[in-house]
C-alpha cells in the first residue's frame, strides 16, 4: 500500500511496491482549489497521475497474493460470456433481470414438493 502526505499547497504521493501504475512518486500542487501541476520525483511534468484504490481484500494462492483488475464488459471475450450464460441463464438477454417463468416454476415445485429451506 502506498502513502501520501499533505504539505502546504501540495500532496506528495508514494505509490506502494505492488502498484499497477507508475512506481514513481509524484507531487501534485494545488492553487485556489485547482490542480496547478503534477510532477514526478525526477522533476518531469506529468499530464495526469493515476492512483490505485485501496485494496479491500485479495485472493491468495499459497504465499502469493493475487490482484484483480476491473474489466469492461466489451473487453470480455464473447465465448466466456456465452459459457457463463449457458450454465447460469440462457435467456438472460430476453428478460429484464427476472425470468418470471422460471420463478413461477420454482415456486410451484416448492409448494408441490413442500421443499423449503
């Protein structure tokens, strides 16, 4: 995990060792509530600086920590979408989030067979 320090009119950022983004620290200067400049530690001016959000949880594989990245729907391969839908809900794109036919069938089965959790 990285850290930051507010000093006067600037914010100094130290990214953590496992950051996905630039490992270079940066200083963001603020004037009248606006970003005035962003500079790397080498003094180079940056157009932007992306901060990694705080990790809430992680998955582990043995001693190795595994990170996950958010993926946009359009970046997911169609074959993966088709595979998930085939096992979960084949008519997913044909209803508004609830398949009332399957819901009614499940209620009927529960009532007739009297299976309740």
